[in-house]
């Protein structure tokens, strides 16, 4: 029973849940980037090169006589670069927000009851003299 309780506490921690959400969103973002590379960038930018090589898509680029598909590799490199740049922009934005929070000066704490009382006593003593 103790192990089940420990697992529940572990699984319900904020970090684990945040990680799970990040993995799911990352997978979906990866599919979007793959579609961007395969369906937009490759046809728009690489079509002239593919037409010159008499190919329909990037995955058909192979080293003759081998099973090495360097076209897929190029596609994955482009996808990686897009994902890395997007993550860079996100992290940069988060860092700027954190700098703004750190730059805001904290309001001075309100005086304690003792300080207020001592201030009143001091003021009364000044008035008396």
C-alpha cells in the first residue's frame, strides 16, 4: 500500500504533469513542423532541385546502389532547425518576462505593530519636550 501511495504522490507532482503536457504538445508541434517541411517548404523551395533530379519528393533522394536516404535526412535537419528556432524564441520570451519581474522593485514592507508603537512614542516624547 505504501508504494502505491508514493507513486500517486510522485505522479501528481506538478513537475511530472508539466512534463507530460510538454511531451504531448511537443509531439503535436513536431507533426506541424514535419507537415510544414514536407508540404510547404519542400514543394516551394526545393521543387526546382527535385525536378532537375527527376524526383517527386525529398524522400526519393538516395545514394545509388544503397538504401541511404539522404533526402529524409535533409528533411529531418530542416525540421530540427525549425523546432530549435521556435524553442529559442519561446525561451527568449520567457526569459524577458522573468527579467521584467525581477526588475520590478519590491514594495517596502509595512511597519510592524511594534515599529508603529515606537514611532508614536517617539513623536509623543518630541511633543512633550
